C-alpha cells in the first residue's frame, strides 16, 4: 500500500499543500525584480524551507512513533503493517494474515467489532483506557483509510500508552473509595446499633447510604425510652456531605439523647438543639423531627425543625399527613418552635423519613410524599416489612444518589391472651387524710387481680403509698393515680397540679420528710418526673416483671 498517498489524507495536509500553492511564484516571473540568492538571505526573515508532510517517507515516520500503529486491510482486516513500537509491545506480526488470527490482543480487547464498524461507516472511533495483554493501558483510535481505486479500504489503528494516567486515576478512585468507606463506617457507628424496643410499640428502621458516586450524608434516627411507658423518636438530616456532615450528625444525636432524659416537651428539645447546632458550626444546618409517644394518651406529640411531615396510617388504612406545626431547620436561630399532636391508637403505623426517600430530580417534592402515602396505605405486616416495602416502592437502589433513612413504628392492637398482659387502672384522688389509705387499697386490689407475686405486690403498694404521700404534701389538686402493666413491667404514676419537680436528697436522722422519693428510688427499677402539658407534673416509678 502507498503510505505517501494515504498521508495526504491526514488532517492539515491539504491546508499546508494549498498554502504552498498560493505562495508559489510562477516560473515566467522569477526573473522580474528578483534578488540574488545572497541578498535574498539577508533581506528576508522567513524561516528556511523544511520538507512538507507529503515529502516525508511515511513508513520511516511511523516506525519511529512511540505509539502503537497497525494498518489492516479488507473485510477480514489482513495485516498490512505494524510499526516498531507495536512489535516491541506484542511481538512480530506476519503481514497478510487476518487480524483475528495474527492479532489476538485486539480480539482480547474486543476491538475487532470496532474495526468492522469503522470500515462500514467510514468514521473514526476511539476506545479509551483498555488494559492489554502486556499489562499496559492504551487508548485505541481506529481511522478509516482508502484510495480511490480501493473499494475494500483499510483501518489505521493508533494506540496511545495511557498507563500512567490510568494508574493515577485508579489511585484517585481508591482514595475516594477509602474516604467514602470511612464516612460510611463513621455514619453507621454513630447510628444506633440496635433499636430500643418499647413495651407498647414495635419499631424498625433502615439506613442506606448513597451510591458510590455520592458522598455520605448526615441522615440519622434514634429511639429513646423515657420511662413510665413513654418513648421518644427522632429522625434528622444534616445538610452537606462527607465526614463533616456525619460528625455533626453524631454530635446532634448524642445531644438529643441527653436532652431526652430531661423529659421535656418536643418543642423545648428542638429549642435546645437549635442553640447547640449554631455552636457546633454556624454554617451547618439540619432538619429534625422529635416525637414522643405516650400509650396512656394514644397520641404522638411532635415538633419539626424544617423536616418532612410524619405519615400516620390508622387501623382503617387511612393515611394522615402532619404538616403543622413546623419551624426552620436547626442552626438558623431566632425561632420559637411549637408542638403538635396526631392520633396513634392501637392498630396505627407511623413513618418518619428523610428526603432521600421522596425527593427526585425534576419532580415536585409533594408528588414524592403523595406516592409514599399511597405505598403506606397498602403496606401491611411487621414494621421491618413495611420499611422494606416503602424503600422498594420509592425505587431506592444501591446506586441511589442520596442517603435514605426510614423509621417505622406500630402501636399494635392487642386482643386475647396478649391483651391480658396490657392493663390500665386509674383513681382520682380527692385529697384529705383518706386519700392515702384509699390509694393503697386500690393499688392492692388491682395488683392482686393482675396476679402479681406477693413480693412485687408489696413493693407496688409501698411505692404507691410513697408517691401519693409526696403528692399530697407537695402538690395541689387535681391528683390522679394510674397503674399500668405491660408484658415487661409495672408502672405506677401520680399526677397533680403543681409543676415543682421532686428530687432525690439525703434525709438527716432528725428530718420528718424527704425519705419518700429515696425509698421509691431504692425499691423500684427506675423513677422519674416530668411537667405535664396542661400544667402540673407527673411522678412515676416502674418495676421490671419477672420473666415467665
């Protein structure tokens, strides 16, 4: 084959040839006003003439090119030429033999179909960063070549060694993977390793980080048992990505657990979190929902800091979206949050989630929430089953572009033998000297009907007596005694109209008061107090029931 004729088709060759034609001097005018050669060299600044591309021997040029060059001809891609660099990389290749037999390295890389495509289309194609049999990485460019009288034509294969670039890119990807794995490990270690399971609720949660191309975010959730049968649930999302967002998330989650122990209303917990988020990083904001479930009230009391609404499905399958009240995200400051409530009776299911579950590009957020509502309306089974169905219905896969956190809680409707394990009994205390004996007699009768062991019966009556006496001495009407049993514990609670919370203190030998709370704290598994929403307080203690 004629390399010189094909070299004239290389890009730029025609332009340079045309430029030489335009500036050429006609032979019949060379003598007019001409300057002797010596004078011409002195008067002109033009560089000396160099050989044009079409004047260079193409084979010598290609033999010295450091890239790999091969020329194949015809539909079977018979070898017409390989340069020295190609021979050095893969060994000598016999001319005239089809590429399928003589160039196994091309077959291994899947280049033979590409050669067919280039030959048919007459358009060049490039295959980037393929690792060849010699261990090096090349970028292959296939360019069609043909002469006017050559109907079959050929393909010029040009391979550039990009091993250094490929190795650098792989090191970068490995570094990014390592950083992402570190962030994911940190994120998962900061999330609860095992969810607390309250007596009256069944809870499941899932967390899925974004795909490999997405940095880890700051999604988080938690379940906190407050005592007295009450449970706090929280879910949030720290804006931003990477280790920093995960670290801020961990600090907020730790703070929530500490504030939850104060047993404050949800909006007061968010007020404290808002100030803390500003101190952690004034440039970092987070959304959050904090909710408290009280089985005695049958409601979920919540407060939201810029987070997505809670969805609740009742026992009839109707889904309710809680939109208000809500405030700005944590870290913005200057906002007074408020609490709201939604019914959560037996047979109800509530879902708390982050935006990765419902937010999609080019789609309104309300559409994603509406789709989640429809999925929740038809989702039945255990909380974990519901959780998995919601994630699947939202189309969340391993390569999802955002973190996803979902928290599902159910308040089961208990009937039959299981329902016998969950009982409530209450007594209004009218005050006076007869209130304490009436409370002791009421507690004794209830605990006897619940068939508690004698020692637990006596401890329950003693705790009831001390809590009622404390309320009579330091509280104000209205006063109420409530006893509640679950499958795991006995809970005794006394409420009154005074909001002064009791505290445990050491009574001196001569003191006539101050021993009641100390006695309760000694005999009970746990005790606590909190202010009630309508004013007043509740003081409670609980006893863990013996297994079996």
